[in-house]
C-alpha cells in the first residue's frame, strides 16, 4: 500500500500526513465497492459542510482522481469507486514516458506495452 500512496501523494512531509486517512479511504471503497461522498466523509469524521472539512476531504480525494478513483453522479448523490483499469492507463502512461526519456531511439524499440 505504501508504494501506491507514494505514487498518488508523493513523499513531501505534508503529503505523508494524509497516508493514514487515504489508506482508510481505499480500504473502505474496496470493501463496499461504491461509497457516497457523505459516507466516506462520515467514516473519516470529516464535516464536509464546513469550509475546512470540505478542503481537507478534497485534499484527500483529489490526488486519487486520474490514478485509481472514479466518481459517478446519480441524481444529486456522488459515488466513488476504485478503478483498476484507470490505474493501468496511468501506469502505461508512465511506462511510455519512461521509454521515451530512458531509451535512445525509443520509437524503434518494441516491447509488450506497444500494442
């Protein structure tokens, strides 16, 4: 889990303070499959109706978008779920960038990610 949190949040000391709550978020969503914003905030004891609570909640959630988290709106309710497919797209993007920067003449080199 530590490696995943480092990829999502980085290693800055302020970011590392979010790791414990982020791990709770990931575990809760993994258990339930899909969780409402309110249920997620309540499980973390965050009041999303206050300005500070809302800011803290989105500081936890925002880095997860485009890496592992998908949100869906059903009426006025927002649901969050984990997406392994989104994570694979994220990792493939990193691999393509690494290939470009680390391999001379990367266009002529084929590997299993080139399909």
